[in-house]
């Protein structure tokens, strides 16, 4: 009987070690990045580390709002978002645990939160997608401002409710000021520019001949071209450093309320490692942000893109203002 008791006790100890009281063998991820985009990464992470990941997928802005509602009671360990503004909203609420300097130092400072709340994992440049059968690249302007002119009326699609577009508007407020940004938005509305729900519908509309051009993130077209090289769309990078040429990182942060901080930091550090950074370059056509990992050959070097000198941490406080301006301009 004693031997049986000892055996049962030993098995209990082994079971406890496998489940890990400190949560190091599991984590809950709130992902604002779509399932088709990042689930292969999560699967690989689980295989390499043995850490089980439970994922809640939704839009980045929606998840940021959820986290703010849940507060300290949130079950999330990591927030993985598509844009710095959504991350910044959570950071402003004080819900992130500061990341270690070891993690933060892996990425250039301009792609991380100035207070260390989140770190960028991959980069997406704002571009103009245009129909190469209808527009010559040499006819495109050097920045987004001329799209309010009569010659571009009804030709340049936008996605007023999309998180990336609102982050672009917030950046434009930082670069050009609130009055100039409202004037530009009103000009786009007066020009009756086509409106879509997001980047993908704009890319589809350009490739189908429904619209001539649109303001999007660069990688949507490249994913479409990988599936069908005969698509007519092409990316145009503005040669001037304006909000229209902004490079915005997707990124991640650890929730301060997490009981699994060790696993959470392991996940973020893994996103900055070889497999994930190479995956972003080769599979999603985003920019790796860790020095030493090259971008896809179809992209210009990230250093060659002229970007405005702004602190990405300042986008989040301007999101409400950006949304108000878009509505005031009549684009919602």
C-alpha cells in the first residue's frame, strides 16, 4: 500500500510539473492579426516550445476596446495587433507590463513604444495601389495631398473605417496639423472618392478594374500577385516623407495582469527570431524589423522609404480625433 501511495504521489508531482503552476506551458493570445495570416506561426511556436496557445481573433481596435473593458480581469497574456495605435490604446490604459530591454533592443527604437510597453514585430508601408493599365507611375503625385484635386476625382479609393487608415489620419495630424488634415479629408469627400471597408476590398477593386487607385498597406497587393501574377495592380511608394509614406509596425505586448508572463515574453521574443522574421518576409511580404533579416526581393529596402519623423507612440491619443475628423468630413 505504501508503494502505491508513493507512486500516486510521484505521478501527481509529475503532473504538476507538466501543467506548470507559473503558466509557463500555456498562454492566451488576443490576435488582431487574421487567422489565415498568423496561425501557421502560432502552430510552429507551439511545436518548437511546447507552449500551448489559446487564440482569440478579432480586429485590433475591437480587441483593444475589449482589453480596456476587461482591465485586470482579462484572461489575455499577449496582445498581438496590426497597428501601433491599437497597441497604444492599451498602453495608455496602463495595461501592459514593460518588456525587457533584451527584447526591446532587438528592434530599432522607432518601431517600439517609447516607454517599452510594446515592440514591433513586422512593418507595413502605406502605399498607393494603382491599375497599371490605366495609370502610369510617373503621373502619380509625390504625396497624398493632390488626390483632392479635380483630376483625381472618383479615382482613388479609401477605407475610412479601417484601423490602418485611421492611424494614417492620426499620423497626418501629427505631420500637417488638425486643420490641414480636416481640409484634406473634406477634399477627398468632395472628390467623391470611392469608399471600401478595408485594404483587401480596395486591392480587389483595383485588380478587377472597378477603381483606378487606392490608399492601402503595401503587402495586400503582393499577396494577391503571389496567387495571380497577372493582376494589373502595382504598388507606388510616395517619394516624400509624409503620412502617406508611413511605415507602421504590427506589434505585441504582455498584459500586466497576465499569470503567464514567462510564456508571454517567450512568445514575443520568438516572433523576433529567425523563423517568424523570415516568415514575415517570404510569406506575408511584410518587412522584418530585426536587423539582419532581409526583406523580400520584390520590396524596396525599408531604409529607402522616406518616412515622417514622428513618435508612433503618439498615434493612439489622436485616434479619437482622427475618427471625429473623418466623420466631420462626411466620409463615414
